[in-house]
C-alpha cells in the first residue's frame, strides 16, 4: 500500500531591490488568484504579512511532490514579481524590518500574548505530513521518529543569516522557533490517551491557547490522519525538498513497521535529545552530530549514513532509494542550504545571496544594484 504524503512550505516576501521583508501578502494573494496554475486553498496567509504558505495536494510519489512544488513556486514567483517583490526560500530572514501581523483574530491574540516573539517570527519551515492508520499509529511512530529529528534539523539547515549578519548557526530558525513554550523535540507518550491527557493539561495552564500552538517538531495532526514532521527549514530548491520528503516518509513508515512488529521505541531521554537538537541547529552538517543509536558524537556524514541505513528498506519498497540517496549525496557533496548561502555571501555578498534565495522559485533576476539598500555585515 502506498503511504501518501503532503508538503507545506513557507516563504518570505522580500522587496525586489533591497531584500528587506515587505508586507504585501494581500497584493500577492490577489495576483496569485489570477495564476491559472494555482487553485483555491493552495496559497495561504501566515502569521506575518511578509510571509506566504503553500500546500501540495496529497501525493503518492516523490515525482508528484516535485511537480507540485515546482508548479506552486513558479506561479507564486510570478505573482510576487507583479507586486514588486520576490519569494525567498530561506529558513530565516537575512534582513529584518517592521512587518505587521496578519489581520486574523488568532494572530492578533498571539501578538498580545507574546509581542516580541511574534514580531521576530520571520522564519519559514517545511512541514511534511505522512499518512498514518490511526491516532495510535501516529503516537507509536512519533516515539520512534524522535531520536532522528536532530539529524533532520542538520540536513535541512537553511538559515544562517538574521538581521543583516551571520548567526553562527546553521539553522537559526530552529533557535527562534524554540523560544515558544511548547516547541522543540517532543516527549515520548504511552499512547493516544496519554498524548490527549498531557496536551489538555498544557491547555489548562493557559500558556498556550489552542492545540495549534503545540509546536513540537513532530506531532499528530489535529486536522488530518497524519503525523506531521515540522523540524525542517524550507529548502532552497524543490528537489532538496523532495529528498527530505522522501526521507521523512521512509522514516515514518519504518517507525510504523517497527511498532507493528512489536519492537520497542529506542530510548531518547529528553535532555539528550534537546542537546542533540541544539548541536544540530548550531553546526548542521559541518561537524559532528549526536549519534541517535550509539550515543556520543560522530561525524555528520556518518550519522546521516546511519539514517539512510535505517530507512533503506522503506525507500526500496517505494522505489525511492536511488533518488533519495542521490539527494543526500548532493547535500554532502554540494552543501546544505546553509552552506550554499554562506558560499554565496563569500563569493558575491548580499546580491549573490538574494539571487540564491530567489532561485528556488524559478529565479527572479535582480535589477542592477539590487541589494544596495541592505547595509549589512553579509559581505
């Protein structure tokens, strides 16, 4: 049976000249509505008016995912260009400026509750929904996926710059998102009743107002029969996203198969998982990662190889092994989004970075002198 998957991606809206965020969601939405390649519900607003989100239909293959992402990014790129801006596929805003919250009651309430956090939520993720048979299966898979989440963070890292300067982190998005009260790696649960009881207790504290504010890096969806993996920065290129979607689907299906066969979930103490997650966000694939199987530090490439070995049977069943392996080899050889961003800045400064960030949407040529208004430490 084919396990279906869907992908959501968030992008920034940047001024075509300066590269600073611009509050043009309404204009971009109107332009997107005129694009014949887009249908209703595929382009949605986000927390801040300089962001936009797309969602693929439910897909049965990686080819489908790739086709939809290219279609959606390309059409949205055209819509953004009509309003004088570009979409940027990066995990964090390279430059910051005042951006109002989207006019939605829930978002206004969040602004009242955590004003500075909302103001600085200029981060963009890639969420992968993988079909699960039921709620019990979702929790069983979550428990077995947990140890591998830091490896996903490192492989998907695409946010080294923030507010005009380097952060020293491969995934600054992971750090910013981790400031919310219920975020980061999820705890383990005894089953769906335990999950419901403990999340209800969180709601009773009043610290979060609804289940949508459960921002763990993996969680059962409240809307769909899926497990949602939220640990990934949005990717520079559609094919990078396809590689990660293939990894995530294989990781979840491997977890479901292990649970069905009666295998126990691997131990992953919360404090060690939190530390591994921080290290992954800090270094990406540039150094050592915490080995989720043996513990301790190992070179990142070896830990990624362990992940691929872990999910290889699932990738073979869907005929995705060669494609995903090639994508992983490309990350290791040519660099993750974070590494490619750094190289762009070293080679051509701000202008080269903005070119790179726009290329994933089909490319949007900069006018002469673009980026000149972005005085920064990016080179």
